C-alpha cells in the first residue's frame, strides 16, 4: 500500500444532490446544459453503448487539432477522462520519487494529490503577491533543489483566476528544469495560450478541458497537447480506453458549433465582470479574474457565521478557499451561474454584508 496516499474518505466530495432550487456555484462548471446538437449526439451514441469506443479517439483528436490550430496534428493530442486523469498521467510518465514534483501555490489541489498517489514528494513554490508567477530568476533562487522532474502551472490560476502573461510562461519554458505542465483549462475565458510553443519546446505539456467552455463536465473530457516526442512517452502510459463513446460523440458535436459556445462564454464573461463590479460596490475585495469564477475576500468572521455556511443554508453552494490561500478570513470562490442564479447570489451577499455591518 502506498503510504503517501490519503484514505479514500479524506478525499473531498464536491458532488451535491441536484435538488430543485439549489444553486451550485462551488465548482467551475458551465451553468448551461449541453446544446441540442450535443444532446442528439449523446442519444445516438447511447444506442450503440454495447460497443467499445474508438481507442485512439482519432476523429475527435483531428477535430481538436483544427480547433487549437498552430499547425498541431492529431499526433500532438491525447484525450483523457477529464484533465484530472491527464494530470495523473503526467506524474506517472515523468515524475521520479527522487526528484520532486513542483507546483506554484496556491493552486489546484489535484497536482499535489496526483504526486502523493504515486509516492512522489511535492515542492511548493510561492506565487507572487498578485498570485501570478514570479520572475523565473526569483523562483529558481527560491528552490531548495533544481532537480525537479515535473512542474505544474495553472494559467489562469485556480482558485484565484489570475493570469500570468504569456511572455513569463515562455521564460519558464526556456529556463526551467524538467517537464512544464501548463494547465489551460480556462483558456477559452482568458484567450491566453502557449500552444504555439509546442513545436519549440519538448518540455511543454498543455492541459485543456471541454468541461468549462462546452458544458460537458459530467462526461469528463479533457485533452493534452505536446511535442510528438513527449506525447509518445505519455501515450505509452495511457489507459487503453481513456474516453468513453458518449464523451467522444459529445465532444465532436460541440466542436461543430464553436461559435455558439463562444457566445455563451462571452455572456459568462460579461456576467462575471458585472458581478465583480457589484460586489466591489458592496465593499468586498474581488481579485481580477480570467476564468469563469471570482475569488472574493471577506472580513474575518466567526466559524459558525462563515459566509459559505450561511449561503449554503439558503441553498447556494460556494467554495471557501481560505485554507488553500492560508488566510484567516473567508475567501469565497464564486462560479458564474445563469442570470437568475447570479441575481440570487448577489442579493444573498448584499443581505449578509448588511447584517454583518449591523452586528447581526
């Protein structure tokens, strides 16, 4: 048994019953259901669920190559059962117990969990005060050892939503030791990518997802981009059937209507920016976001009066990220919902803040 692996009951459960009237804003989900085209594709694929899926997902990989651009080919793409599986796969393929996996904190907890699952130590590196990456020289000077096997960089970062400029990422690709995994799962919301660097840097792996932008979270569909030499190593460690037939059919259908999804993303970005303005006008500190959520910093509150708990009592689920950010005050990550959900959240927060100022 791997002693580094936490007990199964210690793994956080994010699923909640889909009860009528409950607002789910604790995850980075797309609030809108799959399009009618995707739903039809799912129904058709379900008719053939007795058959195995395409092992290589070639049709979907070819379509993704067109979507990503930059001259990438299907050989540069690997499908995964969500980006979480691809994070784990990168650790299996490239990490070594004698050389730690590095991650810039605060960031996505799955990086640490994947390394711990396979008995690989984690080196925590500090982000800058604004939660972007520090200059490469600063990060290198702060490392206990330059012998890292794999480094995870979320851009935009989760849970802060902050974006590191692409030129700084390129600096890391040129100078940083080991494999650099750039997690671009919120790419469609930021528009910032280093996918054009795949051909130049064999040490680069990019992770993306169809969950956030295309509304397919429940199907678990992610993909990795890498130089062919790097991809060959990843593929040797991949599962035989990483993505089921329904997910592949849904992905293909979603990519047939890219502009439809881009308009939905533009709507969510406008809603995000409007909510940020409203919450700041109520006195909350809100970090700049390039994702589909906002990180809000609240006044210190007794644990039994935490805003996350009080919102949950009203049927609004949000995520308190204060332990991840090592803060003593609440830091709520709020995913952007439908207009109705966002209006309900805004009003609930307004009332909470008013009650707090009144000492209630």
